[in-house]
């Protein structure tokens, strides 16, 4: 048992990824408080028609944990944070038929499946199927293109980025779109629009961390509850054809 514990520590360090607090993997309660912005619902500033949920404001401890999970290749940490996000969504009574994610093109030949890892945790917590629906858009890598640019230049780059393509037509249904981090929100807005054009009846977004500029006004919780009540049990399956 002691050997397994030691090996487990190498595979999944038990300390908080952000501050190093002992036995608080992947992120301790101090580094990842439930406030001020999580989980929602909020309107996405780039498209107020999209409801957005977030584990927290992307900064300080949460930013450190997400970056550590990505840069150290800890897919399990991103999935664990995704499960925490999914548990919050489950408690909030979110309704969806499937989960998908913002796919990213490989960088220097290496896959960048951070959003998929987060989405796997969200889908597991919600007991929903995880479906690979989106194809990355072509063009420049925005993460690298933004480096050294001013805020206005970065916004122009984001607005010029083509939205991802959808692999299949959808037979209605409700899609939960997951990403690791949202800054301007334009990528989420473009992906949500593409999914609706492909046939999705409703698209909501969920992310680990969101920049303050991505948040629109909060959704009226009483109206959201009434909408959930009207939905009743799961409706059309967001299948493909």
C-alpha cells in the first residue's frame, strides 16, 4: 500500500497546483473559491444569447492551477477541475443532451487537448455523452499571434478568427460547449453559432476560468428556473445524421 501511495504521488502530485498546499490537489479551497463569478448563469458578453457558466474568475489561484495542469501535462488535473465544474452545473440544474468542446489545432506537432480533458470531467459529472463535434478552424494560432500585441490588436485578431466547423448535422437537442479558458468570448460565440446552424436547438457554454471582459450581465435566476421547469425531462436527443 505504501508503494502504491508513493507511485500515486508521482502520477498525481497531492499538492495544490497553484499554491502548493499539501493534500489539496488539484486546487485548494483558498485558491479556488466559489465566488465572485462562479458558476453562473451569466450571459456571454460576445453574444448575450449564449448562457455561460464558469468555475471562477481566471486569475490568481485558478489561473495558476489551470496553467500548471496544461504546462505540466497533467490531463488528470484538468479533468478533475472539469468534474468540479460539472458538479456545480448539476447542482444548478443545468439541462443538456451532450457535451462537446472547443478543439484546438496541434502546436509544433503536439496535441492541445486541454478543453477535451476538461469536457471529459464535465460530462462525467453530468452523466452525459462526450461527443467530438467541432473541427478546429484554420489560420494563425491566436495564442501565439497575441504575444506582444496590444489589447486592440488582440481583439482584432480574435474577431477575425473563423469559427470552428461542425462535423455532423444535429437533430435538435441541447449542447453544452466546454473550453478551458475564455478571454474575449468570441471563440465561444462563433462555435455556439456554428452549432446552432448545424441544428442544435440550444447551446450553453461552460469554462474553467473566464476573464472579467467575457462576462455579460447575470441571467435572471427566476426566469432560468421557470425555463427549466418548462423543459421537463430531456427533450430531443442531439444526435447526428
